[in-house]
C-alpha cells in the first residue's frame, strides 16, 4: 500500500533522508522509529506530498507522490507533528472546513462529522471552541480531521507526543480500532514501547538511513545475538554459578547478588537444563526466566545515538 523507493531529501549539505526504501502492505501498522532528527518527519512530509524529494519517489495505493499528487491526497490522512492554530472555530466547524476542502457534499458532512467525533470520543465537545480544548483533545481532533474523507492510508507523525498516560492508552485503543477498520497506518515515534503492542512491522531510521525493517518478531530474532536467562537462587549463588559454568551451552554468567544472568548459545532450543542442573546440584531455585528482547533493546542495539 505504501511503496517507498530510494526516497532522498537533501537540505543544502545535510542529507535528512538518504535513499530510504520501505514497503508497507495493506492493513499493516508500520512503526517508523528513530531518534530526534533521524528524518521521520521529513519522510512523512514527502509521502504527504508537502515536501518535494531530492531523489527517489514513493507510491501510495498505487499513486505516485511526484506525479499524482491529487490522487495521493485523496487516499491519505496526514496528521502532522504540530497542531495548527484555528481561532474562533468550533470543533464541528473545524471538521466541516476540512470535509468541505475534501469536496464532501454538505448533506453528507453532518453524519461524517458525528461519526469521526464519536470515534475519537469528542462528541461532547462538538460545540466547543478548538482553542479551548486540552492538548490531548486537540490531538484527537487532529486525528478526527485526518479521517473525514475516509482515507485508506494514515500517516501519523508522533500522534502520542505530549499526551498523558490515559490519553496515550485511549489513542492506542483508537489506533487498534482503525486497524480493525482495515486502514494501513504508518506511525512515527521515538517511544518504542508505545508501538510494540499494535505495530506488526517496524522500520528503524537513523541519520536518514534505514537501519532495519520488517516484522517485529523477525527483527527480534535477527538481533537477539544473545539469549539471556535470568536465574534467581535462594542462597549460595556461587554454587549455582559453578554448576552452570560446567554446561557447554552456557557462554557466560553475570552475577548480581542471588541473581545470575546466564548467556546461552543461540542454537540452544531448550533452556530447561538450567533448572535441572541447579536442582541436581542442590541449589534452591527461586525463579528461571528467559529475558525477552523488547523494542527498547532493539532500538539500543541498532542505533548508535548519532545525531546530525
Ligand atoms: N526545512 C529544513 N531545512 C533544513 N534542515 C531541515 C529542515 N527540516 C528538517 N531538517 C533537518 O533534517 C533532519 C531530519 O529532521 P526531521 O524533522 O525529519 O527528524 P525527525 O526524525 O522527525 O525528528 P524528531 O523525532 O525530533 O521529530 C534534521 O537534522 C533537521 O534539522
Ligand atoms: Mg519529527
């Protein structure tokens, strides 16, 4: 649904986006992850046809962002990272304004506005002025705005920034709902854990270049160069250490009080030997747990903290 081909943006001497190539399939929720200044906003603006690429191109729902601008605009809903100011406009007027801009007939607009307000949980604010909304509500209104023309593809630039925990959770639920509705979503963030439970694919960008992309699970596998198992014993951690040290599957052991962090061979399918070995040597085991790599770990493994 989104096909990005060697997309590049040069600002004078700075290459903000450097030959980015990414495919997002229909119905995917693609998490576009990168540190500040990585090139996320620049990429999204090019996809939204608001910024002209220096090189490369992209297709959205089959339309070229360089040559079929009007078609692209029709199929996308773009939520910018900053909310513009609209004085003296009521919530419904704001949405009506955008619906009109998308050439939706007056007769259909009322129903559409009610629907998107309901979806974003803003129905009670319909007659309020936009400037009187809280930040989280403005954010949701901004998302409501991107939905008025029922786009297939959503480009959301850090929609959760500045939201309190409750608002973040609500936003997450809303995004899940949009996924159920069959939308294809590209969402940027530098807060990784926020994306992990609803994105099925991710791309990590740093200094304008794509470091890795694909299904979260596959990336985790590729990157988990280490497999770590955390062991806690009731007492005598040295005995546990010596017992595990003898096992060929064990590469290294780090000690922290009664806790041991055991690195096992990647090809070791079954780590139950750890528990068995310890028990056989008379160690009292409190717990054995494999440490799962989360998005945060993936991010730290891939990015080197370089800022342009
Ligand atoms: N209009 C511009 N002119 C010159 N340089 C720009 C312009 N817009 C962005 N840049 C530079 O391009 C790089 C990428 O910026 P971009 O806003 O795309 O990053 P980002 O990944 O969205 O970061 P953040 O997480 O902070 O939003 C930065 O180094 C930025 O300074
Ligand atoms: Mg940005």
